[in-house]
C-alpha cells in the first residue's frame, strides 16, 4: 500500500512539475512544451547550461526552456563528433615529364 501511495506522489509531481532535464539531455518541442528526445532526432536541441536568467545563456540566438527556477540554455543537437575522423585521400595532379 505504501508503494502505491509513493508511486502516486511521484506521478503527481511529474504531472504538475513536468520532466526534469539536465545538461547533456536532448529535448524537442511538442505541443508547446519541451519533451525528452534522442539527440539524433530532427529538431532536437541539447541542454548546454542551466542558469538563473536567459541573459546568462552563451548564445542569445538559441532558444531556452524554463524549468522551475532554472533557465536551460539550448543548442541544436547533432551527431556526435568522431574522435578519429576518417578522411578520404584526394588525388593530386602532377605532371609527368615526357621525353621526345
């Protein structure tokens, strides 16, 4: 019985306070609210910082989300950068001397 009551309190907290996001999480907008998203999803944003006012976000052009008494600074999420990028060698044009 106690577990059911505790589970109900958690559910009520989630309904009234919304999801909790931390730096590194990815979110997207759905029906005017931020929801958790995969960082690879189209339209996803990564939480870059948690600050007390929007003016503290490093990039003022990017959106932000209010979470209780915090402002979450967002930036477009993208695929992870490879630690060992591979490059394809490009052929170089060289002239070969011809003998006559």
